[in-house]
C-alpha cells in the first residue's frame, strides 16, 4: 500500500499578472512527488478557498508579487477559518519584505518564501510540516 501524496493547492491571488515563479514552484513540487493543483492567475480569495476545499488540499500556497500580500493573506486567513481550513498548512511566497514577515506569521502563515527562495527549501518545509 503506497503512502498518500501530499496535496498542494497553489494560487495567485489578486491582480498580479506574473506567474513564472509560481510555475517553477509547481514543477518542483510535482518532481518531489506532491499532488499539485495550480489555480492560475488573478484568483479571488473566495475562489481560492473554494478550490482548496474542493480538492481537499493539505497545503494552501500563495504566490504574490503585487505588494498586496498582507491584505490578501489577511482576507484569505479569515475565509480559511470560516470554511474550516484552519488546520491546513498555509504558505506564501513572492516579493515579501523582511518587515512584513512577522505580520504574516502572526496571521498563521507558517512558511514564508521570499523571491529567490530555493525550491528544495519549499519542498523540505512542506514535508516537515504537513500533518
């Protein structure tokens, strides 16, 4: 009997139109053996939460380059609590200044991966933190 694959939903919330980095992460996660769903560009927080529930994601990952990471992550956190996704692993990556990382941790995002993070580090973090 094989071990169940970790299911990761990766989303691009807001009006950010750049997803090359997200696609690089998707491919790295697939190579690592994860089951990955990529929602594509310009997703609303509501659509992301619905997709996470629909696919029963273990990990909800956000890629945000627009600079709107704090309000988007706050809105998503509220929706994830409202829809029973509080026990999932939440991670975020993108253009995230050091000064904003503590705020994101306080919101419940356990993995924060600024632009330039190594995909091996993301893979290892997910493996170590999925329950």
